[in-house]
C-alpha cells in the first residue's frame, strides 16, 4: 500500500525493468507460439486436406483420386500441387480405372443469414450436377440448414441437368429453384417446405456458378482427362 | 347528520368514469367479430387455437400473480386480449399445444417480467408470436385454405398433435397471398383480400371486419386512430411509389394494404397503448416507422411478412420517440425541448 | 468468390448479423453501459471509432504478417497493437481536445479488451475483405452495436420505472429484453439479397 | 527461420509497447493519496450523509486531508472509528451519539381521526389534503413515511400506527426529520432522557377529546421541575437541556403522560399520575 | 372590437366535465341569516396573516377594522357583523393547519348596520390611491385563489398593461356565483372596471364569459355604459377555461411564459365577482363583509346562491340549508379544484366561492387503481401540455427532481383534468401536489445550504 | 475487465464452513462465485457457443486451460513484472495461450474448430481470465492460483455446460449429439438461435436469484 506512495516514475532503472519484463515475456510468448505452430501445422494441413478430399469424394460419387486444377489465363486449366488461388480452382475426380468422373467446384453466394459456401460435382459427360455438399452456412438451424441434410433436397443434385446450349458458351437452361412439389423439368430444384429462401439461395448460387464453370470445364474436358491418364501412367 | 365523519381526498372529486377495464373489455368486443369470422372461415381448428391461446394467457396471468403473491389481475381483461390477439395471428391449423405454449410465453415473457399491465415495453401477443415463429418455423408457416368442406365437423390433422411432438402436415395446404407474391409473383385480387376469401392466419383474413372493429374503438376513443392511419398511409404511399416505378417487381399498394397481417397489426397490435408513444406527433412517427419497416421487410427482406417484426422494432423505439417528442409545455419557448 | 456489395456488408454487419444480438459480441459493455441513454450513445460512438481504427490496424498487420509469413502471430499482434493504438489515441485526444476526451475518453480503456473490437479485426481477415470493405464492415459493426445499445438503453430507462419482479431484476431482465430484441432483428434476415 | 521471424516480430512489438507505456506512465501519472482507499474501505459504506459529507468517499477524503475526524461517522462501530483514527494517527473526535426522537404519542388507540383520508397512503400526501384526517392538527398521521425513509431499518410502525425508533440502529442521519410533514422528529443526544412527547399547541382539556395523551398545558411539570429546567412556551413545556436534566421529577404529576422519561431498559416511562391507557384497539373516528 | 367576437378561439386540450349548473343558475342571490358565533381566521388570503387590532371582550360594529394588513402581500379584515370579541385563539382552517383567529359573537340581527368609511372617487383618485383603497377594503381574489387583489393589479416597473381581463368564465361544475353576480350586479361590475382600468392603466377591458352563460353575456353586453372601452367575449365551454393563463390564450392568443404572470404579456386578469365587489365597496370606502356563495351539490336540500357573512361556520351554513342524512364529502370550491373539508368547524372565508355537498350515494370514487396504460388521455387533457402519464410514473418511483427538471412539474396548476380523465384512476393530481411540495422543500434547503 | 472482482477471502458463510483455505479457493469458483451465474463474466463465449453441449464443453475446457496456464505463468512471474506494464503483460501471456489452444484444437478436430469459430480467439478478451490474473494470480502463490484457476475454470465450464445442455436438449432434441427424445420430437429451434441463448442464460440467472432469495428468507 505504502510503496505506491513513492512516485513510480522517476527512476530510469524502473523503465529498464519494464522494458526487460515486456520484451522478456514477448520472447517467451513468441517461442511458445512458434513451437506450437510448428508442432501442429503438419497435422492441421493433413486434416484440412482430408476434409477437402472427403467433400470432393462426396460430390463426385465413385472416385478414388482427385487432382487440383487451377484456371490459368486463356481459360485453360493446369494441374496444381498444394493450395490454389481461391475462386479459380477446380478439383477433378477420377474413378479407380483412371477415368474422369467429374469436376468439383466451389461456389458461394448470399443465403438467408450470411454467405453460403458449397461444393458441387459436375459431370461434363452427362452434363449434369452429380453431387452437392455445403461447406459453410449460417442458415437458421432446423430450417434453413435443411439444405445440408434434407434427403429429398439433396436428391435434386444427383442428376441436375446442366446442359450447354448449342454454341457451347452458355447454358440451355439455368438451374433454378421452384416451389416445393412443382418440379417438372430436370434443371429445376425442388425447394424445401418452410426453407424456401435458403433453397432459392442454393438455386441462385448453383445457377450463377454453373453458368460460369460448365462451359469452361467443357472446353477443357481433355485437359482434365489427359491429366488423369498421366497420373495412371505414373 | 352534521356529526358524520367526512371523507377527504385530493381534488378532482369527480371522474369521467371510463375505466381501464372498460377499455380492455371493449377491445375484446371489437375483436369478437374478427374471431367469429375466423371460426366461420376456418372451422373448429381455428376455434381450438383461439381457445388455447386465450386460456393459456388468462391462466398464466392468474398463476404468475399468485406466484408473486399479488392479487390476480385477470379481471382487467388485458390477458384475454393478449390471448385472443395471439390466436388471431396463428395459422388455423396450428397445433393446440404450441398455441398454448405461445400464450404462456406471451404473458410470462411479454408482460410478467416487466411488471405486468402498463409496463410491458413490447406487445405481449407479438412477443409470444415471435418466439413461436422462431421456435416452430415450419408449423407457423404451414397454412390451411379457408372455407374447406367439413371444416365444422373435423379438425385439421395437426391441431391435436401430441404435446412436444412434431405435427403431421395435411396434404391440403395453401399459400398466403404474400408468400404467393414473394415466391411466385402471384397477386391476389383486392376484393378477395378485403372479404377474407384467402389463406392466412386465423384473424388476418377479413380486413373489413378488422377495420370495423378499429372504427368502433376509435369512435369510442379507446384507441389512438392516428396509429393505424399513419401505418396504412405510409405503406400505401411507399408501396404506391414503388409500384409506379416498376409495376412488375413491386405489388400494387392495395394488395400491400389488405394482405397479410398488416390490417390486424395496424389496428389491434400497434395500437397497444403501453408499448406505443404517447404524444400525437410521436404516434405518427411511430406509425411511419412501422409502415416503413413493413414495406422494407416485405419487399427487400427474406421473409414474405414483416408486420410482427416491424411492430416489435417500433415498440423498442417508442421510448426514444417519447423522449424526443415531448409536447411543448404551455408558456415555454418553442425551441426549447425537454431534455 | 462472389463480390459482396459495400451496402450489403454494412447491412449485414449492422442489422442481419448484429454484433450484439446475433453474435453476442460486446455483451459485457452492452450489459454494463446500456442503463442510460447518454452513456449508451457515447459508448456506441467510442466503440465505432475504435472499431474503425482497429480495423485499419488489423488490415495493415495482416498484410505485414502475410508478407513475413508469420500469420500464426495474428491474434497476439492484433490484440497488442489494438490495445496500444487505442491507448495512443486516448493520449492524443486528451491532448488535442479535452472536450472530446471527456465525452469519449473514459470509455476508451473499457473498450480496449472488448471482444467486439477484436472480432471485427478477426472477421474481416477471415472474410478476406479489402481495405474499403474492412472499413465499411467496421462501420457497420459499430453502427449495429450502437443501435443495439441505444435501443436497449431506451427500454431500460423506461423499465427503471416499472414494477419488475424482484427475481427478474438486473442482468436477467436485460438479457430477456435482449432476447426479444434479437428476435425482432430476425425480421431483417435476408435483406439485401 | 520462422522462429527468428517470430522472435523478432514479437520482440519488436513488445519493445514498442513497453516504450509507449513507459512514456505514458511518465506523462500522465496522476497522484492520489492511497490512504483514501484504505480509509474508505474502513468506513461502513452506508453513504448516509450523517457526517455532513455527501458520501463515504468524500468523508474519507476529508479524513485523510485532516478536515474531519473519525468520530463524525455515527454509523461505524467504536472499534471502527478507533481503527481509522489509529491508521491516520489522528484524534478520534468522538461525538455524542444522537438519535431521532418522535414528539407524539397519539397512536390510533388514543387519538381520534377527524375525517377519513382517501388517497395515496403517505403522510406527506395526506398532509396536503386538509392536513390529513387526524383529529390533532399536530399529531402523527401514521402512514409511515419515516419508516420508508429510514435506510437503516431503525424505524418500525407499531400496532397503533406510531413509529418506534430503534436507538441502536439509528444513525441520526436525519432522513426521518425531513420525511415527516408534521415535523415531529428531531435529532437529540441519546442522553436527553426527559422528553416532551407532544406538539399540540392548544391548551385545555378539550384536547383530550382528540387525543388522550396530549399535553393540556397544565404546567405542572414546569412547576415541579427544579430551577427553571422547564418553561411553558406556546402551551408546551420546553426542557432546557443545558441545565441538569437527569431527573424524573417533572414527569410524575403529568395527567396525560405527555412528558416522559426515556429509559434504556424500560423504554418510555410515564409519571405516576398519568392515566393508564388500556385500550388495545382503534379509537376510531370523531363521529359515528 | 365586436368584429372579432365571432372568433371562438380557445386553448389547447381541456376536458368537459358535466356542468350541473342548472340547479342554481336560475336562483337569485339571497341574504343568508347571521350566525350567532362567527369564526374569523387571520389567514384568509395568500400572504402574511392579518394582524389583530382588537382585544378580547371588545364590542365591534359591522364593518369595523378587526385586523390590519400584515404587510404588503396581505389585507386587513373587517367585522362582518356587529358583536363582541369572545376569544382570540387558534382556529381551524381549510388547509388543516391552525391559525390565529377571532371568535365573534353576534348582536341580534336588528343592529346590523354597516359602518361607512372614506369613499374613493374614481374620477379624482390616482392609481396608487385606488390600489390602497382596494387593499384597505380587504379585497382578495374571490374566484377562489384569495390572492390580494392590489398586489395583482400593481403593474411592475418597466411593464405595461394594455388589456384588463374580467374573468366571468366560472368553469367549475356546480358553481354559479359569478353567473348570478353578472346577472344581478352589472352596474357594480362596470363601476369596478372603471376603477381597475385606472389602477392598471389598461386601454380596454374584455369580459370573458363561457357560452353556457349566454344570458349573462347578453345582459352585460347591453349594460355596457356608453363610451366605456369594454367588450364582452363569449368563449366555448371547456374546463379549465377559467384559469387566467387559459383565458388569456383563448381571448388574445397570448401565452404567459412558464413561471411568469399575466402581466408578462401585458394583461391583468380579475375575477368578475372581485370586480363587482370593488365597484360596490370603493365608492363607500367600506371593507368586505360578505360574499356570494353557491351552496349546492346533490347532498343539499335548499340549494341556492347566498350572500353569506365572512366567518360563518360551515356547520351553521349546512344546518340552515339542510343536508342529506348520509352526508359524505363537502368541498369548498367546485369539485374539480375545490378542497375537501375535513371539519365542519371551519368557516366561510373570502375565497369561498361555493360549497358542494355530496352524500354517500353521490360519490363515485373508483375502488381500484390500475397501472398506467399510457393511453394518453391525460396528455390530451392537460391544458398546459404536460405529460401527466410520465410524471405520474416518475412520481410513483419518487424521481421528483427529474419531474421538475425535465418535465415541467412546477408549471402544473392542479386543474385536475388529468385525474378526471384517467381510466386507470391514478391520483395524478395528488402525486403532483405531493411532488411539488417535496421539490419546493428541496429547493428551499438547497438555497439555504 | 469491466468487472473487477472483490475477493471476499475467507469471510462469509462458506468461508467459515471450510476451515482449509485452499479448498475454499477451489469451491468458491464452482458455485458461490460462479463466474457466469454470479459474476456474469465472459458472456460472449457463454452465449455464442453454448448451442450444443459438446461445443459448450469444449469451449469451457479451452477457456479453463487458458485460465490455468495464464494463472500459472502470471503467478510465477508476479515478482518480475513491474506494476505499470502488468496489464499489457497479462494480455500478451493470455494471447499466447489462446493462440496455442487454437492450434491444438485445430489439430484435434477441424470440425470442432469450425463449430467454435472465432470464439476461441476471442478467449483473449474474456474478462474472466484477465480479471483472475489481475485480481488473484498476480497476488498469490502458484499453488493457490492453480486452485483458483481450476475452480473458476470448472465453474465456467459447468455453467457453459448447463446452458449448452438445455439449449441442445430443447433445440435439437439431443444431448452430445445423441438423440434424447422420440423421433418425431418437435425441436424448439428458438433455443439454438441467438435469442434462445439470451433466454436460457436469463432463466438460469432467475433460478439463481430465486434460490438466493429463498436462502435469504429462511
């Protein structure tokens, strides 16, 4: 109590002590962080890759191998090791016999509460979306988040028609969400009752993304397939 | 006779005689036609919902008063109003157990915690409904068409759902005019809206009866007519302007006025005296805010209907309005305001 | 990734995902200083101000850390830099404008370790916002915080003169009202989409 | 490499921070006597204001700066006051304990009501309505404003709607003095035991119709009291406390018991000739 | 002048309580018998009490000075009857406090002749002389406030009075005193106006009358002496039209500043009965001895407008007119602002404009007080645009300082409109009266410390 | 930070009951001075991640870990740190442990890390930790600080669990992800929404208030 009565400012030694203490603690902290980081970084990397792989396996049924491609200049794809640039990456998936099953693409858009990030698989042969997985969403639990779990809704994406128009640069029919129970065409997505907004958001995201990606993937169908062949040769 | 003990009290020694319980009772009378029409158009399912909410509110009020060792206040009729209003905002096929839960929440959370009648800062019925909407979003947006055959002989399959269990949904469900517009760009004709030939919550379908009730209350000075007028005028003008800008994207103003819970909300909910501002100007501002929010949420928001949220938000703002808008006291300068 | 419009970023941070009512950020000051209108507005202003500053700091630090490949130091640098910057600002204001200091200054130390401030820094980095977007995000978060605080203050001022039952009085009542406000704010969901 | 970068970065950062703090410390240090906190902690935190300061902290400041003495705090225990005095090394400055005394004995068992008061149940409110319903214009209205005003639970209303002061709990804060619209409370040194328990300014036995324990201004106490201890002023006896007032003589012949002896053990002691009040119920209204 | 008579302007808000004036407004003023013993408190007016100049046992003649003014804001008191001073002692008053007073035992009625004093000639007297004359006559506001009239009439240095307003509104239900005075004493009123115009220096006088007293308005209009700068204006019926501030706003559109007086907007307002009294007393130099009182209410048998000597005990008055067996409440003044009497031993004083008696069955006091539901009826009723709802809640939670600082509590003049309309039956006026007294107390202690 | 704690030491009812001071350090945090229910500290994580029991538990444990470690370090360095830089140093130390925890959780389970989101990082600004460091660890021995941290940490975890369990049970019909009710149980979705967090905590506080009031009257 009484020690603070002395003005704690004057002594230069005090300043030095403060400096020492702060820097000392800073260095200890830095050491601890770095050690933890270096200890955990590899594990985290592996786990992250696993998680992504798992997602790709989900949207491209029947594959056992994936390969990351990055969209380069001139709309061409190049195989890539490690992380690619966001928004310009596609993941090709191959069947055990090395055939290209499809390409997984990430897409995102405005949902009911916040941005929804999804991953979907596109089969350039069938010109169909073959799988769908929600990477991240903050949709209302129990309602909007049915887009992740609702079996009937997910069934929409195991064969959603995304066929190209004749000029190969646009879609014949953009995928779109329709009211529950009124799905008539193969490019329509049947909405979830009570979660119309989130369902529609998925339709919008899907529509916008396929419109962009489907022609690109088609154009580079060979590039994906070729890469796979190289892989199998190795 | 001059040796009797006199009574003394402060002036004034006479009162106008209109009591708070009279006002409340009259609100109930004004609501009854609306409720009767609801039962007529939706059948006994609607009756079950109304009975459940009203009973829940009155019982909760009674038991909470007992619990806090106060005299029961159910005789002031305010709990009955809350219950009736809550019931009128729910879908006719709403499970009775959920309606009951809603009534309990409306009184406990919307009124009791603030100290009962006179202190609730939000409209209790809307608090109850907001919680229900958040808790059971599917059940509260599953609608049931009006004037079905056999509506007086059988209840809908969801009405008597086992408590705490999920309701089974009927095959026949309808879409409210607002969701029909929001999701399918279908505009219901205004005459259907006014006469209540539409799908919707039990009490929101017949705009004409609601208006009549409102006019009755306003004429007897038991309701502040400025509030509904301000709300409806704001909605009409704003949506009218939007409709003029783009007839395709924005619905016609009359459709906006008569669809959804706007009428019921404007006439019976927003006018909750306790949760609305007190000065004439403040009341108009309050009405404007509700109208604005209704238009914004309906047209640009994710939800088809926003009257409930608009009123709750305006309730939250009303203490501020009362702070800013004080009547200019006689003899004080026109610029000086009460701080 | 689809670009978000600045307008949407603002609406999202202030109304749809209100920091207090949807993310529970800054609850401590929210409970603490929402009792009086006057302090609430001042606190809101001060928080918004600090959010803007820390948003700028965070943007710079993040860029720097990415450059030297030490993103694992992100958290510790954020907190240290924000804390010291706020302190600097405090001293600066004290020197330059005593009036402003009296209005805002007393709140500044309280704000330093407010989770909402740190959250702005972390979220904008996670979302990968650019500089302008970060600023708008911080502004929106601050506006939302102020809005929640001011609404709450108005209600609490009114509830001060209410027969609130004894067991509900205090924090519990504030939380319940916050819950109802949070429900009301759900009406904003989907705006701007 | 990462380690080095991290060390350098954090080291630099902390260096910066430390430098800034040191600077701030030098520029902005405001000295406040730490003893104020200590003394404030020793005070009862009642913030009653009986010491003449707005609260305990200002009183602590005054104590530390030597502008006040611990004895002023009537709420503290004796030990507490001694402790503060020892801590600060100053004199105790003991004050004689004072307590609030009520100058009315007209409970509902002895006093009549003139009219039935209806309205807010508070003395201050009732006093504004024709002075309240009480028969005696000076008497206690019995709605208990003082009980509410007392922060120390020292005042309770007895079954006859008269406030009773708990001398041990009373801190002489004066809140009841302010609260009483009839000005019946006053702060008296606890040693003042000879007490005039009435404020009725009228004289004569007519008073007894309104209140059986009122002072009729007969003046017997003044006659009996030794050497000018009591004088009759405005139809009421007034005790001159500067004289030796430690005597029970004046109360003995009082016919109504309006002048009393306040005893620690026995409570209110009335004189031998004072009429005994046996009624336990309400005396009621003046008229049927 | 008459050009603007069609302008039936009025003040904001206000209420319309049932009038009940038909019981007595057709009954001419009658002399009331002299009581055997009258009781005269020295504080019949606002201000310092009068100082007694007689002693016990002394015989006094009717009109003789009993007490002189106790200061500037005070008036003298004259003997209302001839008789003997029986006792000088504490007497009960309406406020509930005891006040020094005189018990005067009457001589038999035959000897009741009035003493003449020094007349004041309106033509020759100066303003100051008239004011002195008014004080010497012991005249106070007879409308109920009992504020010494000469103080009110004194135009302060630096201010001018351009309009003299004669208040014949009488907005209180039941009361018909002023109504009868206007019908029966028009001549005195115009004489009084002459004195008042001179005393205040005003250019013109306006007599304000509520529309429910059209006969009085017509009568006065017809009796205006030729060339007198007097006009009669009829205003719509609305309570509290009779309040000075409201009347000024209604007739002139001027607004008296908060905390200010009518003279701040160059107006002096005098009650019509007071004016008549001035017109009757000053030419003879007499003091005031009696006044017109409406005795009415459902509990009274012989209702009427009576000329009653000051100091007549209430018990005697009620005995004479006869009251209901189940008498329950007696008000001095009207039911809106009048004071409930706790004790019939108090007497008629200069400010007593009416006695309203309610029997038990007539009192409709609601049993139950509900919480404020913020319906806004009080806000719509308050003539000075306060927010009684908020004030009431603040008072309930004892936030007196906030009431005074932020919500203009001290401007409330307790007209009772808010309590009258409140559906929750909250005793708002009582809250405000209590709060005002506490705020005054606090301010006083603040100033002294 | 905004809520400096007044250490009540060994006085009071519980203090007199427990004669060993060290058990008291431990017990008080569990119930009498429960950081959430009594002191109302650390609200952000309490409400934000208590939508399921598992999240709540994980968050509670993470916080308890940081609290424990920083209490140890602060307590052991208490004579080394000058008074003027103590807050800054505490923040540094806490931030360090939070960063470490962040990485460790990521290494254990990416999903859990995703569920807890940024709230792990936000442990840094949890007023509970800083206030314990400031009010207790900086003045007491390592042993006492460890006990204090354990008590407070477990109390915090317990409170979070109370909230999380209620919210998950009603909002999701399950506990720790295991369904608890029959299949067609109607979930009260409001409970896992933000509003539900406010309501649940308020109800717990009311329960605490009520028991306290009852204790006071008996």
